[in-house]
C-alpha cells in the first residue's frame, strides 16, 4: 500500500503559515520561510510542499 503524495501548494509570498488544514484535525500553526534559491519549503508536520509561483515578488522581510 503506497502513501499519497504530499500536497503541493503554490504561493506568492516567501513567508507562509501552515496548520495542516482540517481545523482541529490539523497540527499546531508553524511559520515557514521559502528560500528563493530553492523556491520551495516543506512542512515538518504534514509534509505539505509550498512552492513559490513563478514571477512572485521576493521580499526580504
């Protein structure tokens, strides 16, 4: 039995929050920062992968 692939979400900001979705069935909210060099970050709790959309403005905040 294989596991489903992690969810991939395209975003326009390098700083995002992940709570796993699903309300009470999710996980504690964590803040993640996408490194512009790699263009993505993965959540350590739920393995969601956040990918920076092509052409998104990269801020240094």
